[in-house]
């Protein structure tokens, strides 16, 4: 009987407060962190789209690439990303290469590759 009562109370609290059932066991800090990560990813995606619209030449450095394909590629890549243009460099070393005037690859996608690591 107690188990049924706990389940009913949990479901009603979840329904009224706007939280999803999976979030009932999370602390406030976890919920805020999740929201921050989601918002950061959304803003990076938005910035990426704006930069590609202002600099379409960067997108065309990869044959057949569209903005949606690039966003999907970056979003679905997990762990370290290994781009041929970066020659195995990661993190700060990769950014230094991207901002080098002699770099001839797609600067936009390589600048935001860290979004998929988060």
C-alpha cells in the first residue's frame, strides 16, 4: 500500500511541477547544469549557422557539405574528433592551427568541434 502511495505522489508531483519523471532523482544543481549545457549547445548551433551564412566559402571547402549536414556531424560525433586538416591536434593546439592565417580548411566547424565533446 505504501509503495502505491509513493508512486502516486511521485507521479502527481511530476505532472504538476513540469518536471519529467526521469528528473525526480536529480538535485537542483543537476537540473540547472543540464539546462546550462542544453542552452550552451543551442547557442553554439545558432552561432555556427550564422557564421556559415556570413561565410559560405568555409562550408564549400568540403564537397557536398550543407549547414544541416555539418551540424549533424558535429552533434553526433562523440569523444575526440579527428579531422584530417587538424593533423591529430586537439583542444588548444587545434584552435591555434584554425586561427593560423595559412590554414586552408573549414575554420567554422573546426572552431566549434568542442561542442560535440561536451
